C-alpha cells in the first residue's frame, strides 16, 4: 500500500481514517514503470547492475540511472495506547 502521509493529520484529527489515506501501490506508479518486487542482494555501480533475488531465482538488472531509497515497514499493530 502507498499511504498519502499529508492526510495523516486529518486521520489524527478524526476527520479521515487510515484506510482513506491508502491506495494500492500499483495504482500510483506511472504506466511505463516496471515494478520489481524482489530483494536486492548486490549493487555493482562499476557495471551499472543490480543483483536481485535469492536461491535459484537470482537475476541481474542493468540500469542507466539508479535511485536507492530505503523504505519503511509500517507496524501499527505494535503501537500501544496508554490512557491515564
């Protein structure tokens, strides 16, 4: 899921729900993008290559430009609410 974070102030204020701020990731990607959902195991900048996959499903992807962005994993179920 892709969450539109600026809406979270409205979620906190009770005007929207968390579900209102989310859309499936595929629906927000440009049409000419290939979304590769795999684990990066190696980056080879000298050859403009990224290795992905593990075990028998390893692959090497060539690139012209590479942007690396570490994402976050949301775990709302681990947030504890304390009321005094």
